[in-house]
C-alpha cells in the first residue's frame, strides 16, 4: 500500500498510544505478548481524525454509501470516516450493529439510517479471527444490506476468514507495518 503523511502519523499514534506490552488473552481466546487497544486511538482527539482520513484512503476503491460494524470496536471508526467524508463535502452514513436485537422500542439490531439495499463497508478496529466483523456482516445481510467490503485498521490475522466468506478485505496496517511481527 502506498503510504501518506496521514498513514505515517496514524501509525505513530498507534505505536505510541495503543500497543500495550504484556501477556493478554484476546477475544479470539488466543494468547499474545501484546495487546493493541485501538480505542486509545479511535477515541483520541489527535488520532481519531487520522483514522477517518486513513480508512477512507484505504477503502477508496470500494463503492459504499454507509459504514459501520459491531459495537463497540467499529463505532468510532465509522464515526471518524463519516465526519471525514462530511469535511470533504461527501455524504457517508454510519450505523451501529448491536450484539443482539434490542428488546424494546423498535427492536432493531442495526441502529442508524436504514441499510436495506445500501452498499455498506463493514469495519472493525482490529481483528484476529474475523468473528466480530463477520457477525456484523451476517446482521447486515439479514437487513438487506449489500456488502461492498470489509476493512479494519489493524489486521491481526482475519484476512483468510473474511476472504473465505467471499468478501474483499482491506487493512490500513498489518502487524509487519507496525513492527510487531
């Protein structure tokens, strides 16, 4: 991937703020020697705008009208992309996929503008197995969305699982890009 000044700046923000050293158990159940806590970046006033820029650059080849994924990791990524698009005079909706259907009110699983018939980009902050983002994809398909692609900020190994399901996959950074592998 070609690198931009924003890509380099976000990479440094990730390294400075999000990489936590020490033994951890990932949501996949795997053990790792470090944890990448991307909420320390996606919710950071300096880094979040870079998330929007970089994720839109990485996904410029996709045709999509809305962006989102499984709450909580995807929420600030989608919001950053939506706000970056607005700053460029473009309309990009975002949505939130709940982990389970809401039991009151409208009982929706996907919050935000209707995704039925809309080309969407499913996002996540980081993914090891693809489980979270593919859970979001399944919910989106039930609601009639058209999956344009799947994208993460940092790929920890989910590419094969996502591509096996037939979706195009992008990641702003690999572990190699971050010097973690």
